[in-house]
C-alpha cells in the first residue's frame, strides 16, 4: 500500500499532492491494478487533514478512470499508467539508480543531476542501430 505524505512547501494544494503521488506510484508500478488505496480515515489520521481533501483527491482519480470505489470495501486501482512492462521499468530504474550513484561519486549535486536529466530529456531522440 502507498504511504501518502504532504509537503507544505510544495506550493501545491494538498489534494493535488495526493493525486500526483498516486499517479507517480502508478507510473513507477508501485501501485498496480487491483491494489487498494488507504482509506480516507487512514489518510486523515496519518496526515491530519480534512476528510474532504482526501475525498476530493480520490474523486479526481476516479474521474480520470484510475480508481474505483467499492462501497464498504475501499478505493481500488482500476488501471496503471505508463506503457513499459514491469520488468523493463525495474531494469531501467536499476540502471538509473546506478547512474545516480556514479553522478554523485563524480561530485554532482541534486541541481547538477536535474540539469543533466532535463537536458537529456529534451534532447532529440537518437536511435541506436
């Protein structure tokens, strides 16, 4: 099950933070079809926020077709995000973690790493033969 959190310094409303965390977990494969989200009561107790904030986030995810409530049972993931297979995603994640370790060993800080990543992300796609 996903562990939700809030960052007061993020500049995003709490409900949007929750929505983005669920989407992120779906893209990473941390949450998969059939998984249950924490109940509203659990999130409220953990984060000390208004239940309506959690309900708004869950309704947004439902509107997007990502989750479905089951009365009396909770809210469950309907579909994942991302097109890569879990195996490919896991392999690429491992490669990226290794690259991050090498970047830190080379003396790069977080801003340097993010700049390199943004540059690579925006660079023209090259295909290897």
